[in-house]
């Protein structure tokens, strides 16, 4: 299930900090806890990432160096997705009960919540990220093992992504998918760096062609592609190639 929540800034000229992922994550868990402490605790303490969310979509904005994004539009949007309907329902009911989203000094108020129609995902689909995909590995540096964030132009990126998706699928769905093979062809990507609490993560905003397992494609759409999706990584949307180009977002 996927929802779009529209928020209006509490004040005119609100500035959204550049790095807000951890604030959003903690408040999503807090909203879950209002309705279901059990779901919230599992989402927080489990090593499994049960959900993902998008970047905050600010349609009209002004970048303020060293401060953030000045919101010039009447509202902003946040997309949240999970294969667990109960988790999404808990988030939604939590925002209905307590509609405030606080990000640093910026206050937003939930104005509208909409359940989105599930897209048809074919064996070959074109995806665009709504939040960056992050994949990590471990490399030997001197005498130490170092965590290394991978980009799509590195050979080990896809192999690591495939392993991550199979492990996550098995952990959440309780079994391996019938069809395990898939490939991605990256059309273009943009590297980004995001601070989550006190750690920087490097990920990639991208458009990519997915071919293969429809089960993994659906799982990735619902729960995110890659790692650390609970912190706002790996959300994708399906690009409808049957639309006229000017009709696409």
C-alpha cells in the first residue's frame, strides 16, 4: 500500500532543512506508536526495513545556501509505502490523530491523505526514484574493513543489490520468490549524499529499466530498492511509457 500525505507549512517562508530523513523516520514511527505500539516497535528495532518513504516534494521552492529549502508552494507531499497494509494504516491514523510533522524548526500540518492506486508492473518496467537507492559493501582499507557506498557505475553495485533484495524479500515475505533473476539497466543517475542522524550515506537518484522477476519488482515498489529504506531510501515510481512524453510528471 502506498499513500500520499500533503502537508501545509505552518508559517509563510518555512525553510525545510536539507537533511531531514531521520526526523521523518522518527516521526513516522511515533505516528505508528499512537495506533499500534507493536507495529512501531517492530519497525524500529528489527534489522528488516518494512517501509520506505520519498523525499519531501516541494513543487515551488527557493534554495537557501547552508540553511535549506524555502517552501514557496501552498503544500508539500510525502509518499510512504509498505507491503504491510497495517503499518501504513497505523501511520495514516497516527497523522489523523496528531497531524503535526516537525522537521527542525519547520512545522508542517497534514491536510490531505490519499491512498494511491497500485500500478501495473510488467516483467520489463521503467522506474524513476522518489528517493535515492543506497547499496553498501565492505572493503579492506589498510588493516581495516571499511563500509563503502556503491554507485551504479561500479561493477559490484548490481550483484550487491540483487543479494540485498533477495535477503529482504525472504525476511519480510517469509519465503524466496519463485523467480529470482532480474537485471537493471541504468538510463541515468545522480549521486547524492544524505546525513541521517550522525552518519552520511551516499545514494543514487536514477531512472532505470528493470527486467525479470515480477515478485521482486512488486516488492521493490512497495518496500523500496536497496538498503536503509526505513530512512527514506529506495522509493521508486513506475514511468508509464504509454503516456505521451508531455503528460508524464
